[in-house]
C-alpha cells in the first residue's frame, strides 16, 4: 500500500487515517456488504471495483477483496487485498488493439513484425488465495482433518504462481533484450507452458539435450516464441496424440547449436514447392490459427544468425 498510495505506514498510523486514500463512504458500504449474505458469503467481500487516491492526488483503479476477522465469534477487524488495475486495464486495451490487428491481417498480408504475446497478470489474485488459506489454517488449526486439504490449496496455488511467472516472462515485450542462458533452460520453459494444455495430454514428450553445451546468447523471449510455435505445430499435426522428440547438440566445428524437433504426425513431401509453402503466411485453414508461426520463427532465427529447415 505504501508503493501504491505514496503514504508510509507510519504516516497513516501516527497522524493519518485510511480515509486519506480510501473513501470513507465506500469503506462503510463495503463493510455493510461483508456483514450481509446478499453479496456473497457472510464475512466476505467478493472482488469489487473501486478507486483509491494516491498522496499526489492520482485516482488509481483497483479491485478489493476483503474478509472479516473474528475471534471466538467476535468481530475484531478485517483484512483486504487491493489489486492495482492500471496495468491490467492497459493490457486489456493492448489485447483489443491486437485483436483488431489480427482481424485486419486476415484481410491483407501481414508484416514480419507480428506483435509478440501480451503479458498476463495473475499473481495478485493468487496471493489473495494464499492469504485467505493461511487465515483458514490458523482458524482451523484444531481440526487436523481439514489442514491437509488447505495445504494442498496452498501448494497448488504456489504452483500456479510459478506457471504465471513463466507466462509473464514469456509474454513480456523484450525485443532486443540480449542475455546468456542455457538451451536446456529455454526448452524447459517452453514445455512448462504447454505440458498441461489439453492438446498435450496424450503426447509423450522426450528430450535429449547435451548437458555439456555452452550457453546461448540472444533474446530469450523471442526464441521461446520460436520453439513454442514448433511444439504447438507438432501437436496440431498429431491431432493431440503421438510422440514429440526434441534433440539438441552443439557443433564445435561450425560453432552452431543444432536443435531437432520430430513428431509422429504425417510428413510433408520433400520438394521445393512444399518448402516454399510452409514458410509463407496464412498456411493454416480458417479457424486453425493465423498460419504465421513458421514465418515469424524463420525471421527470428535469421536475426539470431540461424536458420530453420526440414
């Protein structure tokens, strides 16, 4: 809240009040809702849109989730989780713009600079789940039969936070951000995003990656896009059932990484016409994606001094 509002905790506790940033009438209305069962479970406030005022006067859009704290049946306080909605609203606008671009791309040839994925922010609500579950554990510590289930909620929520972080890292716009990383780490991050998708549930994935390879130098986010596209294309070709093999070695003589992706789907005929076709735009039928995957992948690999073939 200090970062969000610009007020320090000491400033509010010593000579301020929550009303400095939280409209007192809105606060009263939210407390009334928590003490009623007409707006959700008694003692809970479902996510509610509102604004808070920063120290410098900025109105910040937020959502508030809250819960009453009771001890021995007596209400002693409340806890609230405020989620800053500014970035989420910005992302929503970007998604709308990207959707417009997608619609336009189906009417005219797309440029090579196809927009990269947009970030997804979900850590704040997951943090709220963790807070409420910890509160439940504290209030139900005399009931060991439910503690195991609550711990499972915590474990699975932490797992979701890890996946959300991977998604955020993958989708964040970072063109031109050069770093050093291992190929094994790159492939693992790509698979972590896909392995729980329904289209991968009946696909056996085998990786054979040389552990003695040097680190890569490049834009990790862009290269994740390349390999994720390849893995999704493989799943589509196998119609969600088969085997996916990923093999990677380092060619010392040419100082090049060699990555092979194979699947048990139907093969393309090896001729110049087919090779030209698969790297063109709009190769997929209507309703099966934009068909830009391999075209974009080819451009990204060229920027990194590599190439793609079959």
